[in-house]
């Protein structure tokens, strides 16, 4: 029998009670990891633990905006499992109290600065700040215990190219990509890898907030995708996180890995390959 890819490793996954985080929690546990599911959705979190198995996972209420709760979650993982090898920081699903927002859709010439400020405040406080806090305390634990760990953040293709989202949202996602690059610079001397995953538009509960059905959202995502015949789903992002968490990516750090079917590298305007 082949060795499990995360055998013996301990992971904290924020936002793991639903969506991408939940998919990653299940996949990490299937591959041998002990998983701390950190979220504010208590009922869903406990349901995920029950379905994975309490011998492989546990739930910890954690609002990533609160540094004390992040610190306590890290301490909890260390006390319960004796180590901390992986952090996967996942933005909460849209519609959650601490999720990011898309913000104003108009151009910069008519940009409402009040809406811009609100988008930046929400996204930077809820998501960017939460990622910084999680990296700070997870990284500190890894450095102190000389653990050559893996830190992964989930971002968006809007942090890679312009025109994939509104101005404020795009700016906030570029900041997250900048975070993993500068963090990787500091942690490299400790053997700790820091990377980022940037998916293209994903079929998630965001469809509800956009007054679209899941099938309608899926059709929009498929139309925008260059790679036809498949639709990006949460499990694709989870599988990418598994790669970055495992020893298979042992010399990859400071990298923003896009999961976009070629979207960010293809200019469709001239249509040479239609």
C-alpha cells in the first residue's frame, strides 16, 4: 500500500466548515493528516468532524479576525496533537459574516469612494488581516519547534491579472499574493514554505448572493473559462492544496499557483486558436 501523502502531519484549516476548506479537510484527513477545523460555523464544523471521524479531526471555534482566537487555535493544535505542520488559510464562503465582498462594480472614473473604502475595510480586515494573523502564529510555532512546515493561502485570479474583477476587490487580492511572497522571504531560512492558490471563478454559495442558481453560475464560469469540458470545483482547489502541503512540493515557496484552466496566460482577443 502506498504511503499517505500527509501521514503523521497536523494541519489547521481555517474556514473548514464548508466550501473549499471543508473539501480540503476531508482530503487532508484521507491522506493521513490530523486536521483542526477552524471556523465560526459551529454546527457545520461539528458535522464535518463527525463525518470525517473524531480520531482524524477536531473542531475549534475560531474567528480569524480575532488574534487571540487564532493564537488559542494554534495552542490547541499543539497541545492536542503535539505538532503543527500545515496551515491552509481559506477565505470564508460568501454570505458569511466574516467573508469578503466583491464591492462596487463600476469603473474608477465614477468610483464611489465610500463603497471602495468599505470593500477595502471588509476584505483587508476580514480576510487579509486574518491571513496575516494565522501566518504569524502558525509560523511562530513552526520556527520555535523547528518544524519545516507548509503555509498555504487561498486567493483569486483577480490577484494575478487586471480586469478579472472590480477595482477594490482586485486590489485586496493582490495584497494577499504580496503577503505570501514577503512571508516566504522571511520563513525560507527556517525551511518553512509559504505559497498561494489562486482559483478562477468557482461554483460556490456565491451564486445565492448573486441571485443566480448553481447551474446558472456554473454556466457563467464555463463560458469565461478557456479550458472546456470541465468545471472548477472545490475539490480541485483542495487537491492543489494537498500538493502544496505535501513533501511533493518540498522546493516550492513564494509561488502563486493558479487554478484557472489557462485563463490568466491567454489573450483571447485575436482568436488565433479558435
